[in-house]
């Protein structure tokens, strides 16, 4: 449906990077796929340029790190401004992730770290000031990221 | 409140790794902080061993990559099994992230990719089979991860 | 309670057309009811003129046809504009059905097909632009239409 | 992603049948598309065989026809039985449509006609007897079906 | 649709009785309608026998009468037992009205008077003991009953 | 807490009138209580004057009477206007009862009879025009009024 | 309605104790009311014996005291066990207050202090183990207790 | 994380004051902790000055005291005004406690005593006049305050 869809090599590269984005070198991947390193590097660059790879993130256990007020803030944005507001929410100090959901209510999920109650208040007020309507706030207990095994499958 | 809390150096290391976990070498960080590379490497290893760093992830735009059925599945787990079920949900084929929220209802958020409706059905059925009660399913439009600027601040 | 209520013949005609609106000819129905074809045709014309028959629709399995983002969009219209807005929603590109429910909230159900996330976004924005408040969006898994057997029953 | 996806001719045929499924003959479509009638017939047969065309329905204004208790019954099915229960709901006397939504709650929508309160009660009890949990019941005020204009567009 | 539907005389009688069921005698109504008293009495008896007139009630302002804990208790009954449970709820000491709503949740509304908190507790426990699931309890501030003017209108 | 609270005689009179407000004469009550008729009449007049008795109503089974669209319309009024709006709702043609609940949302319950869908629409629009926000509409299946047995009990 | 209702002196005593339960001596109150100290002491003893005074509490700002995870846990208890469960919840380590609300859902509010996420988890699990169904958990930002001025008013 | 955090002595003092804030003298506490009375008094003064001890409250059973309309009023304040409005709500006559919850909806809980329905109405209207949106009102059946045992534990 889109031109430039991923082929099996692209999907394999994404899969191996999902395992450990920091310590999996292009060489490692090249070896596993029987390709040259430069081919893998070129592919990765292309995926980055197209925006399919958006970045590489460290995954931190904030509770263990001493930040117990790690919080999910569920917001409603007007449908026509959801995209813009989700982007602006990223700039609020303390925000660590924003997810935009395709619906009319409860459609922007913000993860944020407050060091104190006052800090969480400030974050809520800034989100509210952008035009987001805060519906709920909940402590995040734990989070896990997993690779997408579907990248390795034959889709035919 | 916990011994082994992060000091300013730990927090700075985490901050720089949040920017680009793949291409920020220990050397790069060492340079910025005026430390030796081996000190930074030791610190990172310790943070990994303690579980404060849980991993390094590639961030993929699934919609652009040709997977429009990238979905947030909101579940309720019984309070006493929330932790176990959130862990088991990671093993379901197609699941890419699990978040555990500290409340009694709508307390496990699962991100999953379905290639087709049948695939999403299968994922829902497997989550249900684990003992999770599925409350809602929504298409994820976009997501952004942001570094936590608080790591660079003086907390005193 | 209304004059011009349906009699048993009208109801039978509707029933047979519910089975297969395309391949059930007036002749077929006439034969089953022991009437002349022209009587059946006249009755059908009258039912169409009165608006009781609104049209004849093909029933498509959009998922099978390659459109996985076939979606139910649940909206709230102000009570006094519900009727007008439900009508206007039909004109939005991608909308395939609109249902108006007799209540104050969640009272306009729109079925729509998006080819991509951006396409679904556009539909949501156009509905929002009309004055509909979007409350929820959900993927439609399947739909079935069934004839109303009550048409064949003796109501006395 | 699926082999056997629709080409532009298939989509055009579907589009014209959406306009008036009863009075648009294969000849009419053949003429518009500059194809032979037999080609159009073959295509239609293939779409029916594949299940992409599920049938042809008459669209009745039940309120005008003297059935004011035309009702939308919103149910919850257990995720693993949603598909089976949605199918079984079709057999309940008075049911005119069933829609299956891809979520955990409020995931089966049943349209039904009751001639009296007792009749609506019976329908609700039969749905309940199947294993559907009835959440809401609302009078349907009006419904409109519209062709999907996307069938006529160039998707490249 | 039912035989034995009300005619204009029946409807007028109901209308006048709605004004003041205690002090409007059959004579009063007969006079207004230009009928004999015995005709009116016969009609009223027939309406009572058919169950269309269920009784004649005094309307009491419980708050003014010194019962501030006059409460609306909203319950959910299983669909197949809603009718039976609504009837049984009438027998609970302190209950003054029961309304049965045609839906799956929040479908039995009970008005009840508690003299004390313990008394309201007892009523709730008895309703729960019958099998009703209590969802909400709210103080009733005021209630007004009004005649149905539609009884006097020409329906053609 | 209020002066002029009901004594045991008042409560007994109310109780007997709850049984059958039309056919229980003052004489009947007087006999049961061992009082003179005129005493009972005086008491009743006083209860009416004080507003404790608000009227005497006929209880009609609207479904049996041929009005299947007998509906409960749940509204939200702004707290400061709830009382005024509940009163004004009584004047809307088709409304048969209004209950005012002591809370901030879903605080005005209106019972109304619509003869057709258009009629119910008109009622909803008029309520909306007054300033009531309509939240839900549900068909009333049945209602029962019961005497308050507490009137006969010794409260000491 | 109850014998042993409070008189004006009782109410005044309660009012002064609401101001500062620790530093308002019986002498202080006696002086303000023109009574003897022993009269005040007797009255207070009686109010304590009757259970009208349940105790004297210190009001702590837990956030300031270094406990940011001071949380309101909203539970549902079965109606017939609400009272018993609310009492048992008091015994859970970390619980600082329990409120029992007279309704069927969300009817037990528990305030609790968790020192860490694991601690809050343990509290939730113990409440769940008692038979309470946890519906929501929210951080308490602040709380204020105020005297009831109504104690000083003339109620006649 | 804060300087001036509580040490074990502070925590013990708070614990003993939680038992009975009125009848536990500084001497009693000093004895239990093996400290001088003046040390305890100094500590208490410091805790009061810092705002960690906000006051000492009498705990009244309002239902037993003859006030059955003791009510929890749940409100929503705009996020940026939640703090100010929670403070202003304390001034409303009849309010006995205000709790501010760290979320966007249902974020201010007000306990209030109404002597009559009109009194509760007045309170609701004053809260509404401040800018609080009242969402729910419920009768409080009972409440219990408990000491926080965590104060006596070794946190290491």
C-alpha cells in the first residue's frame, strides 16, 4: 500500500536492534544476515532518514533510581489539535514520553517524573496551559519493552 | 530513603544516554563530564547490574513501517496478580511494551502490533487466556520518547 | 397508529428483498405470494416513494477487501442538531454509514474507512469540524445483516 | 500484504454496486468501465466467492414502517467468544444486524426490532442466554448508508 | 397494533383522573364529557380490569414530612430476572416505588425511605439479598407528577 | 428537628391513603383509627395545606395503554439551577414526572411519553432548550408504587 | 428522632474542641460557656461514652513529612459486608483512615501511606485479600479539616 | 531528598500523638522515649512550626450526633485552580474537611454536614459558585482514623 515498504532484510535489522540497540553493531547484524557491514549500515541510515527508526533509547527503572512519583497523565486533546499538543507536551520539563491515541477522549498519554508533589503539580499545570484537559493521573509501577517477533516472520 | 541512590555523575550519564543510546559512547560521555572512559564504563555497568538501566531500545515508527494496526490494549489484572500477569504479557507474540499502573482497574497497558484483524484477535485472546480482562483497544497514532531533563538539575 | 401502515403483502415483499436485494426479482416475489408481477412492482414503488425502502446496498467485508482500518466513530451531537449533523456526516469522504441514536450522549455512530492513520485523522477532523464531539473510535471486526423474520409473522 | 488484493476495476465495481445494488446491472457497470458484461459478471462472482461481497441488502426505515422500537443493544462478549457469540446473535428472532468491535467491553452491537416491550424483553433474554452481557439499549432514530468514495480514487 | 386500544373517551377519563384522582368523581368526568355517570364508571372499571389503571396514589413530600433520607437506589438486575426482582423489591420494607428500565445495567430504580443510616443499610442489604447489584444511592430532593396532556389530543 | 412533625395519626392517615387514594374515604380511615370523620378530614386538609400531601395520582400502565415509547430521560442541570429547571421541565408537553436528585451530574430525571420518534425528539429538544443537558434516554418497562410501611411503625 | 440528642451546650463543647483538641482544656471551654469545669468534663465524658466523640487526632502533612506516596485507595465492598470490611481495612499496616460511603460501588475510601511502590503494592494486596475490590488509587495532594460552624447556631 | 527530614524521635512523637492527641502529654511521650519533657516539647513545636503537624482534631460521629445528612461531595476543579479552590471550600459553612487529589477530574473531595435538604443545597450552590464542578454527592456512613504504624519502624 505504501511504496518503500520494508523487505525481509529491513525487518531483520530492526529485530536485532530491538534486542540491544547499544551493543549490537552493524557488524553483528551483518554476520547474522550474511551481508556486508556496509550494506547493513546503508540500510540503517535509510531507515533513519525515512523516519522509520526514530531513535535509540535507554530504558530506566525510575522507581529503582529513586523517583517514586513516575506518573502516567491521561489527557484529552481536541481532535484537531491532538497532534500539535502531543508534540508540545514533549517540551514540558519532566515529561519522558508522549503517546497519541486515535480517538476523541483520553487521547494523549504523557509519562512524567515528578520529584515532589509540587513538581507534579507544575507539570499538570503546564500541560493544562497548553490546552490539554487532564483526566487521570496514575503512578507507573513498572514498564517493559519487548522486541517485535513479527519482524522475523515470513508474511506470505 | 534508599541507599545506593544516584549521584550527580550517575544522573548525567543517564541523561546523555537518553539522547542517543546507540551513538553516545562512553568516551563521549567521559569527555563531557571530565572523567576517564573507564570510570564511565564502570558506572554504566553498575547501573545495569542494579537494574536501574534495563536496556537500550530502538524506537520504531510502526505506522510508517507498514503496520497500521499498532494498538494500545488496556487491561485489568487482579491486584495480587498484576505484577505476574504484566510479566507474562511480554511473552505474547506481537506485544512490544507492557506498562503496569498502580491501581485496581485499567492497570496493565499493553502495546501490540497486529498485521491483520485476525492477528489482533489472537493477541487479545492470548492476553485473555493469561487472566487479563481486556477493557479497551485503541490505535496508537504516534509516540515520542524524551530525555528527563531533571537528571541534569541540582536537586538541593 | 399511522395511516398507511404496512399490510401482510408489504411485509412479505420486504422480507424477500432482505434475503437478496439484487437477485430477487419482482417475478420471484410474485410467484411466492401468488400475485402478479405488476402488483409486486407497484407495491415496491409505493414503498420506495414513501421512504420506507431507502435503497439497496451491497454488503462488503472491508477487512477482506484490504481495508483494515474500518472504524466505528462514536460521537455526541447536541440534541437539537443531532439530526442535521448525522446528515452532514454522510458527506465526509470515507464515511460508509451513520446511525442516529435517540439519547443525549454517544448519539451519532459513524462507520468510516481510513486507508492510513492520516486518513482516519482527516475523517475525525472533518466530523469535529461539523460540530460532532468524538468520544470513541474502535476497529470494526465484522458485521452481519440479517432479515427481520417478524415481517412474515401474523401480528394479531 | 494479502495476495488477491483488489485492483482498480474491482473497486469501481464495488463502488457502482454501492449506489444501488438492485438496479445497477452488470451491463450498466460494464458500460461505465468500458468492459464487457461478462468480465464484470466474472469479477462480481469472484468477489462473492472470496467473501468480499457478503450480500445485497434492502435498507428499510423501520420507524416509518410502523416499528418504533427499533433498538441498538450494546453487549459485552468475552474476548475469546466474541466471534462465535456475534454469529449466534444473528439467529435471534428480531435481530437485523450484528457488528463485532475489536475491544474487550461493549464489543458486540446488535440492532433489533421489538414490536412490543415484551418482544424486546424476549430478545434481550435470548441474547443474555447466549452468553452476551447486555450493557445498554437505545432507540435508533435513523440510519443512512453511504457509498465509499475511496473506491474510485487513485491510491498511489 | 393491540386490540382494545384506548379510544378518545378512555383517554379523556385518564386525563381527568390525572388531575386529582381522589376528588374527581365519575360524575364530574361524565359532566365534562357529556356522558352518563354509569358509562364513565363502566369505562373506569374496564380500564382497571385490563390493568391499564394500576391504582390511585397519594403523593407525599417526604422531606417536608420529616424523612430527609428519601433515596433513589439504582440497581442492576440480570436481564432474565429483572422483572422478577423488580417485583420482589416492592416487598422490601421502606421501598415506595420501583421502576424497571429496559436495558442491561442500571435497570431497576428503587425509591426508598430510611429513617436512619442503619435503616438505609438494611434496605440496601435486603435488595442485595434478593440478587440486585446496587450501583448508586442518591438523595431525592423533590419530585413532581404531571398529567399527560397527550390524552386530550387528536392523534390523527 | 422541624416543628409540626407528623404524629402517629398523621402517619396512619398517609398510610391508608397510600393504599388506594381514590376509594379510601375519610370515613373509612376514621373507622380504622377510632376517630371522627371530621377529625380525619381536618388532618388531611392540614397535610395538604402544609404541602406534605402534594396530590392524588392515577397510576397508568402506559405500555398497556398503547404508548410503548414511555421513556426515562436523565439530565444534568447546573447545581444552582437544578430546582428551577426541574420545575420548568414539568411544563414540557408529554412529561409525566420529574425527579430532582441531590447531586451534580445526572440530577434531573424526567419521565415522558412520546407517541412517535419525532415526538420524543421534540421533548428532548424542549428540555435541551430549557438548559438541561440530556445524558441518557431509556425505555421504562414497568413501574410500581408501594405504600411506606414505616408510617405504621412505632418509632421510639 | 433519637433520644439523647445534643443540646446547645454539647454542641458548643464540640465546636471548641474542633478548634484545637489538644490545647483547649475543659477549663478554657468552661470559661467561654460560663459553666464549671466539672460540668464540661462530665459532658465530654458522656459524649465519649456514647461514641459521639470517637477520639482526638493529630493532623499530619505527610508530604512535608517525607512521605510523598500518601494515597487515596477507592474500593468497592459488597453491600452486606461493607461495614465489616471497612473495619478490617483499618488493621492494614499503612492505612491512616477509612471512610464508608452509603452506596453500592466505590463505597470504601482508604487513605494509606506507602514508603515505596512495593509498600503500596502490599497495602493494595492486603485490601484485596480482605475482599475489597480496588477501583482507583490517587495521590493525596493536601487535606484540611475544618470545624463545623453549625454547632454554634440556633437551630430553631 | 528534603533536608530536615524526620528522624526516629520525630516519628515516634507523631506516632504517640496519633493515639490520642488530647490526653497524651509531652511528659507521657518523654517517658516512653527516655527523653526529657522539654526535648519533646521542643520537637513538637518545631514540627508545628514547619507545618508537619497541622493541628489536633476531635473526631465526631455525626450520624450519632443527630446529623444524618453528613455528605461527601466530589468535585472537579480546573488543574490550575485546584489548590486555591480547595482552600476556599474550607470557608463554606457546613464544610468539615477538604481533600485535594492529584488528578484532573474528581480532584477535590469535600465533607459537609447539612441539617436539611435546603442546607445541603446551599452548600452545593456555594461550592459551585466558587468554581467547583460538583460530580457526585454521597452520604458518609462511617469514618475511622488510624495511627500510621510506619512511624515506629526501622526504615533501613
